[in-house]
C-alpha cells in the first residue's frame, strides 16, 4: 500500500512507495496546484496512483516532438 507510479503513455508500473512513507508524501500533496493534482488517481484511502512518464516514453517524445499533438503515440 502507498503510492504507485505509472507511465501515462505505455501504462508500465514504474515503482511504488511503501505505506510507511505515505503520511509524509501525502503531506506534500497539499502543496500541489489543482492542475498538478489531476495526475493523481486515488484508488482508496491507502493507495494513490501517480500518473507520470517513463524514461523510454520521454526519450521517444524528445526524439519525435510532433508526437505531443497525439493523445497516444504508441501502437
């Protein structure tokens, strides 16, 4: 339980932060703007999914900047 990180493009699970760190991380969430909070998906009271980008997808976007115009660039 805690926070799980997923890539918004490929859907890969990137990592997880255990429940023992949840309180500290949750305290920092209040500092985020409403727009930044849209990248967090709450599953229940003890698990938060953070939607981010993996290194592979980031590299692909940097090499192909025109992909930013698409909702998804993976086939």
